[in-house]
């Protein structure tokens, strides 16, 4: 009887393995190569989240792919999808934690994983005119007679 109880208690503790070891949130880095300072908005189930590139933000894990759109003056908007994958430990959860563990990890989102780094390509907008740099001014000429 004691062995059965110990086995069941161990199974329950292992049941939500990814939830315990990997958590339900993840830090994701976002970059727009060659275009620093772009503002990127990720549409999540809890609402939009914004980051300025290069930067990072914390996302709640989910099985849903997340759309991302980046903007910056004088660049064409960049858009992409952040795919959701499955944590490698999910297979172990099925073996050791059974259906209960898999269900807990699925409900919490812990069995899912987004890429650690997301890059969004942006290109210059040919219709945008960059402001001209200020003209270079030469210092006034001082003659040696004035000294």
C-alpha cells in the first residue's frame, strides 16, 4: 500500500514536468537586421506587445503562432509569423507523467516553445526622402593681422 502511494505521488509530481522545469513564459529576442530602432508589435492572446529592436520581451507560451509587424520611418513595414513548436521534454512527459502530465503542460502552454530569436526583414522605402544632413560650415577665416 505504501509503495503504491509513493508511486502515485511520484507520478503526480512528474505529471507537469514541462510546467515545472520550463515554465509558461519565454524570453524572445526580436531583431530587424540592419534596421535598429524599429518598433515591432506582436499580437498575443492577451493583447499586443511591443518591443524596439534589437530587444527582448517575455511571451506566454501557447500552441498559437503569433503575427509580428515592424515599422520604422523610411522603411517598408516588415511582417512575419512567430511559429510555435513543442518542447523536447514533452515525449518524456508522456512516458513518465502520463496523460495527466501532458494535459497539464498543454493547458498551461509549457509544452510549447517559440524560437529564442526572431528576425524580421525590412527594406528601405524608395518613396521616402531622408532629410538632408546640415551643410558643413567652415569656420570663419581669421587673418594673422587680427592677432
